[in-house]
């Protein structure tokens, strides 16, 4: 099952890039409004059982800022902050201003370092946790400027 977790972002990124009429972004940095699904997946190390949760979200990305809205009632927190893209344009680091400074947050936040792929329309953002048994994946489509 761990192998599937390793391959899932690669398969999704490849599939997203094969669609007709998709023009790559000249700078490969996403900007605009994106809508889609956030998915949390956790494989328990001892039992192999899977836990998952999903939420439909919207992500607004400007030059240096972001905001998460949509279904933020149970799984994913509504949030906002700043972000940076690494020089290779393969990772984004999000700095969520609503992320609690102490304790464990009650909901998931777009905060920290994530790998991403973007083809001008489809945006895939993903991160893996401890021992690759935990993944956070945002599968989004550009819906506006």
C-alpha cells in the first residue's frame, strides 16, 4: 500500500498533463482561483488500515498571497497567508496566518512545504508526513483569474 502512496501524485500529475487543449503556464507559477478537492489519507503503520477525509475547497492564489475557502466546516480550515515558490518551481511553501501557534489544529491547514505541478489549468499540490504513511493532496482546476 505504501507504494501506491508514493506513486499517486506522479500518476495524477501525469494524467493532468495529458489533457487536450492545456497550455503550460509560461512561468509555471499558479495564480488565480482554483476549485477542487482536498484529500487526507493516513495508513496506520501497525494495522495497514486507511483513514481518509475529503473536502471541496477553493484556493485563491495571488502573487505572494493565498486564501482557502469553500467547504471549511469540518475537514479543512478556511485560511489565508503568504507563500513562496522555490527556484526550481517544484515546491511551494505556505505560511498560514491562521495556523495555531500551540497545540494541534482541529482542522487541516494549507501550511508548510508542498510539492506541486501546474500545467496552466490543473494544479496538484501534495505533501507527505511521517514515514510516508500520511498524505495531503489538493487536486484543483483553475476556475478564474
